[in-house]
C-alpha cells in the first residue's frame, strides 16, 4: 500500500497520479500530490517505479493509517527501493531527481 509521498523529494511531476490504475492520488497545483484514496491502493508499485525523484514509499507490509517515519525510511534507503531492486535505476542516470523526462507529459500531447 502507498505509505508516503515525500514533500521534500517530490518534484511535482504528477507521474504517480498519471500511472496509478486505481486513482489513489489527487493532483494539487504547485504541491506534491495527495494520497486521497489510500484504501484503493492495490500495491502495484507503478507509482514508485515511475517516480523520477524517489519520493514515494509503497509497502506490502503496511495496511493501516499509521504514519510511517520518513527519516527512518531514508536512513534505510527504502524510498524508491522497489524501482532500484527491479533494475530501473540502471536504466536512468544517477541523480534521478534531475531527470526532466516527465516534462514530455506537460502539454497533454503525450499520454503516460
């Protein structure tokens, strides 16, 4: 289940909003997306896979509204860990927070 969107890491690209098949997120202008329908999350990890900033944490082990500790997740290198485990990090340059490829979706002509 989606547990966290790190406001400090989020680059406000809304890719997580676009790729979520269950519409768990709401887009918020000039802010990080909001987890609006957490109970609808099917733990597919698509949002974490597509996040270019490692700003999301999805966990199959949590299924409650208990808050997770972002500092602990960062210390254990868990933000974006699913993407890295699958090898997606190898297909992107280091410093993914600088990856601006998400901008191709901004004008609406290219759909994710």
